[in-house]
C-alpha cells in the first residue's frame, strides 16, 4: 500500500476489538452485532488494519475514536462485512 490512511489527520483512530471486548461493548449497548453500522472489508482502513493484525474476518468489530474540540471524545463501532 502506498499510503497509510490512518496517518492522515482527518481519519480518526480505528482499532480492531478482541472478541471478549466486543462482547462487553455489545452487552453494554444492549444490541446485537448486526445492529451496528457496517464497514466493508474493501475499505482502505481495513486493508491497513489487516497489515497490522493479519486477515480480518467478517463479523469483527472496529472501534473508531474521534476527537473534536467541540464534542470532546466520541466512540463509534462498526461491524466488518463482506463486499
């Protein structure tokens, strides 16, 4: 990959959650994984995370942390789906 999108100043931090952490998040939100917003395996961020963690299967959860001067820190979660 020629460019690491995670190093761009406008791209928030993305982190792959471990299975046990993902289950705690879902329980805390009182939802199932299919109720989360989706992120495709073809997304450039997923390609970068796969270079770090190895292949990422469908059904894994990504945590996105955004920092804003007005809103502070916000966390969002995305479910990895196929093409």
